[in-house]
């Protein structure tokens, strides 16, 4: 069975709970690391020593404490060692400026979080299905 190492960057406890529960209900083995602010993400990557700890996929919110999701995305995509990691911007913002800035900084896709809980869970399940069953992710 395929295992996906996911870095989930989110500061909203409700969204963290819903997302992790949606991933746990699947038949796929996921290792989910949750970081709650942008500065912790940069610190995480700056201190990475083990290639196995490099995430296969990053779910990134825009509105984060200490450092925005846009800044984190730019940091990741500007680093040769990490720029191949698929990054999904998963955020409440549907502002055109946020969408445009995300794609300018090479986000792999942009998803506006559904407000309805059931729709949110379904979106997470679809993300997982797409990134595990359909897409080929580069090996580390």
C-alpha cells in the first residue's frame, strides 16, 4: 500500500481536526505532520536532515501567523531541494489576488475551503484520491 507523507500547514483547530479525520478514514496510509504557523514551516525545512522527512505533498493555508502562506510557498518553490514538492493552497480566501499570487509563486493547485462540513470532508477525500491514485509524484 502506498504511503503519503503530508505536511499540513493550518492554524485553525477545527480545520485541522476535520482534515486529519478525513485522511484517517481513508484506506490509504498517511503520515500527517501539522504545523500551525509559517515560521515553523521554514524552520522545519531549514532543519531537515533526513530525506524521508521531506513531505510528498503540502497542504498550505494562506492566513497563517508569523509568516503568510504566500511567503511559505515562495520559500519552498525558491529552494532547489524542495521546489518539486506539490503544494496545494487550501484556504478560505477566494480573492482573485490570492489566487493569482499563488500561481505566480508556482502553487500546484488552489482550493477554496468549502464552508459546509460535509463538502469540506469530501474535498479532502478528493484531494487524497487525486494525489494518490491519479498523479505521479516524484520520488525523493
